[in-house]
C-alpha cells in the first residue's frame, strides 16, 4: 500500500510537471503572437491567458510577472530566429561569400510571411523608455550572436576588417527589417542585398590606416 501511494504521488507530480510545461508553451506562443502583432504595452495579461487557455494564477506561477514573460518571449524568439537565420545562410554550403549573399534572400522570405511583424527586439526597445536597459541588453545579446556569425564568415571571405563588414551588414539587416515592417513590401530585401554585395569587393581591399588623435575619436563616435 505504501508503494502504491508513493507511485501515485510520483505520477501526480509527473503529470503536474507536464501540465506546467504545456501551459508554459501555450503562454509563450500566445504572448509571442500578441506582443509582436499588437505591441507589448498594448497587450494585457487577460488577453494572453484567454488566448493561451490558462488561468492568471498559472501565468504568475510560471513567470512571476508580465516583465518576466516578456523576457522569456524575447529569449525564446531570439533563439529560434538565430537558428533559422544561421541555418538559412549556411544551407547548401559554398564559400563564405556565397553564404553571406544568402542573407537578404532569406530575409525576403521571412518578410513575406503572413505573421511578419518586424523584429521583436527592435519593437521592444522602441516601445519602452529609452533609458531602460533591460530590453536593450537582451537585444544586444541577440545582436552579438548574429554579428559574430557574420563576422566569422567575413573573416573566411578574406575581408580586411571583418568586424566593420559585419556591422555594415548588420545595419542593412536592421534597416531592411524596419522598412519591410513599415511598407509590407518584401522586395526591400532585394535593395538591401544589392547594397550588401557592393561591399564585398571593397572589403577585401588593403586595410586602411587607423585615424589617430581627435580624428580617431570622431570615427569612434
């Protein structure tokens, strides 16, 4: 009888854990869609739990607060997006320049999706007080990984200044994302892609001398 009761308690704990994981997944899915579509500030807790089909107490039990839920959504979305993005540019192999040239066709495909609402990191930072660091820090962690992979490919390609090229491509990526979100035109990725390809040849030229003194400070700014 003791063993039977113990077994029942183990099963109950296992089921409860499974329920929590299921509820967590539903809450993340619902919050991701609503935050991206309607905005973080415009999305209340009630809308999230109604779409997820959970109780408000479950949300607070699993995440503690709406802010923590936002953090979880950004972390989850960032991980999934990076896996997709790196996989898309690495797919099919080829040399580093070939992989870098796949960036904007991949983005164009993303821009054409029905649920494309822009970059959740850009949106989160734009929605909140610009002095707040919490969402900016998460966004910068995401960007660091993306730029790191691009810089690695730029190095393999033979760019004289891989970090500079990576940041140039990063600016084109961010600009294309915002332009596509505003215009709803996936074709903006083609224009960004043309600009990116025009950087590849010059990036392999002889490394320019660093500016010194006041000039160096101006360049850094």
